[in-house]
């Protein structure tokens, strides 16, 4: 695992759907962990300024694993269920170019 591939998404959840969205995102994570090349961890952050805004973030073994996730019918269906609770969903893939310190132990 080279640890250089990451995914990130910004989610703006429909009013009143915040808790359902958190549950849907956790279901996405469960699906991701069953993939052949799963991410080691992922996090969902909630804005303190706007409780309807969330950000998810996590590393993947490599860019190929991100492609496998995007091609997985189960992963796509889980993401679609989370997206259906949102006004906006903006996913993206990134490549590591610099780091400071160590990632948290989410163990």
C-alpha cells in the first residue's frame, strides 16, 4: 500500500435528514470495508457552523482501489442512498503530495 490515494466528499444534507445521512454514510463505510482492496479507515466530519454540512475523507491502498470502489455495484448503490438524502454531494479523488505529522489512530 503506497497510501497516496485519497477520497474526499462534501455533503449538504436535506433539512431533517442529518441522522439518516450519518447512518447511510456508515453503511457506505461497511460496504467499502468489504471491497477487495478496502480503505484502512475513513472519517465523516460535521460542520459546527452548519450542521447540515458534512465532509468525508479517507485513504485508499492506491488509485486502482478507488477505481474498483467506483465500479462496485454495491458501493455505487450505497453511495446513491447517501446522496439521495442530500441537496449537494461533491466527491473527488486526490493524490498525496505532502504530509505533516501522522494520521490519527482511529483503531
